[in-house]
């Protein structure tokens, strides 16, 4: 199946582009999807939907290079695959696990990720914590934070990393109403700056502020058509 939600922006050579073609995902004896093809580019949020077990998280992990695939291709800017350094340096992933080091403080967690990207700016870290409204937690160990605070800290990593492609697996899980509004605002700002987002979320985004940037990929429908 081919989904091509963003051809209108592909004419701009400065816009990043993700292309997936003929992708297959097999778990044990079950084929979750095959022949999956889509492309998306800057300013678009691709919302991946479907029931539990249809392969939403598996697709995100394949896109991130965290899960192998025997058939198909994934290309970034028509050239780089998930195994290329250029691709890996363009992507930030927030999954079900928050990727935090429990023994480090909130500040130290962001400092760790900042240094992975050759950065060293303590003011930037404070600004990111403030933007996620957890600056008061800067000196608290991650293990002492609430679930919602940990999720906010995980999203602060996205601001520190400053990557064009965000891959978000159920980003609103465990987030209160104010937190969801904040995350949606961050996502919209990212899209307005020519960023891309691949997102799973079990609820509709039709009434979300993200709706005008949203395209939908329904893995259940793809499975029925195989």
C-alpha cells in the first residue's frame, strides 16, 4: 500500500524526506504487514493508528533502526538508510520507556544527552527544563520523579537533541491535560520549523491542534488488504 501525504512539500530541496517502500514485519509466524510503502516530509505529522498488536511500535522501531527487516527499504533524504550515521544523527526517539538514567538528576540527564551531541550549554538545559515546566526538578534524581514528570523530561531531550525527525510512541501516555497541551505545542513548533513527526497514539487527533499537520496511516486497513 502506498501513502503519499506530502508530495506538495517535496519540491522544496531544503525539506527533509522519509521514504518507506515495500516494508515487511514478521513476528514469529505472524505477518503484521507487508508491502508497506509511504513517504512524508517536512511540516507533516504522520499518525500511525490501529489496534494493539498490528505493528505500530514495530514500524517505529524499524524506522529508528532498532528492529531489523528482511524486506523493504527505508530512506532518509533519498539516500541514507537507518544504518547510516547521517540518518541516526537526524532522528530522535521517545518510546514507551523514557530513556532516562535513574541515578542522574533531571539536569544531569539532559546534560548527558547534550554532550552526546557535542554540546555544553547549561543555560540551554535550564531553558529546556523551564519550557517543560520542570525546572524545579532540576536537582532531583530521575528515579524520584513522578511518571508525568519523567515523560516531560523525556520530551526535554527532544529540545536538547534538535533533530529534524521525531519518532514518538504514544507520547501522551501518562500526561495530564496541561502536559498534553504543552507537548502538542512543542510538536507544532517543530513542524513549523520543517520538522517531521511519526507518532502512534490510540486516540484520534482529529480535534487536536495537530490536526492540520496530520496524515494518517492505518495499519489495520493495510493488514486487511494483504
